[in-house]
C-alpha cells in the first residue's frame, strides 16, 4: 500500500471587490463591482440587476409603504432621494423601488432588461400570524410593484421564520444566502 500525501489546499485569494454593509433604510446603486452584505429579519431586500451593464441596485426596506396620503408608488409630492435623510423614506419598500428605478433610468437602463431578486420577509416573531405580519406585507408589496412594472423576478427567497444574511456580488448577480438559527 503506497502512501499518498495530502496536499494542502491553495489559499484562495481574497475577493478584490470592496465590501459594503447595507443598513436598514438604505439604497445602493453599484456602478462598480462590490460585495454588498445585509442582515434581514422581517425586512426585505430587493435587488435589480442589469446584465448588459453588469451593475446592480439594491435596498434594505423595513416597512411596506408610508401611511400618509401620498405614496411613492403613486405620486410623491417630493422625490424620496431629496428627502430621505429627513423623512427616512427609504425604509419603505415603495420608496426604495421608486428610487432604484429612477437611478437605473438615469443610467440608461430599460425595465425590460432588469432581473429582480427578492429576499427576506421572515416572520421572526412567533406570536404574529404570518398573514398579519409586516414581513408578509413587505414581500407582497415588493412583488406587486415589480409585477406592475413588468420586471422579471428571477429569484425569491422569502418568508419562513428565520432571518437571513446575504452577500450580493453586484457585477455578477451572485447571491449567497445564509439562514440564521431558528427562533427559540
């Protein structure tokens, strides 16, 4: 019997893309390659990828929509982008998607070339019924808007009762999703 030495694995080179952590109520349009990390519970991340330009825009939204008369999905009296720091509009799915589409339009992107991914919306609080939770509403509103805008949803990883940590590669649309431990 011959002895065959085990060769150690060659160390992998670190990813040259800068890592950005996306917090609640943030929208990022990455024109250059980045790794974007965010942690989701009941919040939802919407990713819009443009294969032709190899760029992405994504958000981390906390609530479905503002509870005032004028909604971003209809006609906002003020652009979300101009007021986000004052009103925290980017915590809403409706305002995030509106801002993302505006950014992509400015870059010359057409809606018919966008590829969408929706992640999150876990019902992490056991006492809340899934059909009454903000998590379910976040997912419902995101999918409704994408459908109305005729944007193809290529992937969803939503619902359940476990949060997620995601890392998205903005230039290739690769997505790593790690489920958190189940709630006790």
